[in-house]
């Protein structure tokens, strides 16, 4: 039983879960900045966000396995289906349970905040499935980066603010940009590492389409956009110098950029892990800037 539970923990990909936490954290901080914050709503939004992330990871694991994208040559972290730790039938059942549970919890949020949250929630679940499943899987057609930016950036951050305020503010829209950019960079590193394997498997990620050099530039561009956002907030909105707290992470950024140009193959798993941690640290500091 313990071993089986551990298999599901591995399948959930714990190192990717900051991607689910940061949008809710920043969105809640923006709501608090506007003077409207309800802890229960944030907790339930966080649970739903985590379930969508886990469900998307499960779906990704299943369909990458079924389509032959996961092989013994894989450089990334362990996949439970390719390694035989979980069967396809078990994974299909788990996907249903995770997304259905998310839907049920989400209905309370719909009761509290209305149809807008229903639309965001349903579209997020559909997108989580469509990432690697369906007739036109997003990840296989170069749209994975856009999916992550829109749903983990805009939908997650702005949706969380809307839960509390019943409004969408320009501040929330701006705040969602670095959230989406830095979480997208987690995918950028993953796809950069797997360019050869994905190309062989017919998985045409954006990295496969634009190549190594342009993917590194994409990574840097998303970092630059993230660090410009606090400057915009400070210049055009009523924020004090605390909004620049994320700039404390600049040493990490320098290290990450260097890793993208120096490391190859499985070594990039270190870059992947640090990119995920960096997005979380940036998110915490960014949120603190709004609250302080």
C-alpha cells in the first residue's frame, strides 16, 4: 500500500506543483491589496489549482506513454507508466477522480462568485485534458507554452482575485504576467531538454519548432518580462518600493541563464528544479510586495 501511494506521489510530479500555488498566492495578495480577502476561498482555489495541475500531469503521463513519447531514452524525471509502476487503466481512473473532485469543490466557488468562475474552471479542466489528449493535443502542436501562460498566469491569478472582489483589475492583469511567464519557463526548460526525443516521437513542442538557440532566448525573454512588471506597477500605480522585493532573486536568475547555456541532457533536470523553485520564491516575494 505504501509503495503504491509513493507511485502516485511520483506521478503527481511534486516539483511542478509550485506552478499551481503561485497564481493563487499572487491573486490572493492582489485581492488583499484591494481590501477584499477571504481565506476559505483562497484555500479552496488552491486545492482546485493543485488538482488541475495533478490531473494535467496524470494526463500528460498517460498520453505521452500511449503515443510513444516516453521511452527508455528519456532524460527527464521518472514517468510511472513508462516504468510500469501504474497501469493505463489505473491512470485513466485517477484522471477522472482528480478532475471530478476538482469540479465538485469548484462548484462551491461558483456558488460564491458566479458564472465567471464556472467558465474559468471548466475551461481549465478541458485545457488540462487537451494538453496531451484529444484530436489536437496542445503540447504536440507547439501550443503548450501558450496554454501554461494563459491558464497558470491569467486564469489562475485573475480568477483568484475575482473570487474575492468580483472584479478584474488592471493590477491583477499585470500581476498575472510574471506568474505566467515564470511558470511557462518550467515548461521551456523541460522541452529544451527533450528536443531530440520529442522530435523523434512527433511531439512538435515550441522548442522543437524554433530550435535550441531561440528556446534559450525565449527563456531569457520571459525572465526579462517578469522583472519589468514590478517597475511598471511602481511607475503607474500606487505602489511603494516593496514591490521590488522580487529583485532579490536576481542572483538566481544569473545562475539559471548560465545553466541554460552550459548544461545538457539530464543535467538540465537541475535547471528544471531550480526554475520551479525560483518561480515559487519570486511569487512569494511578489505577493509580499502587494500586501506590505
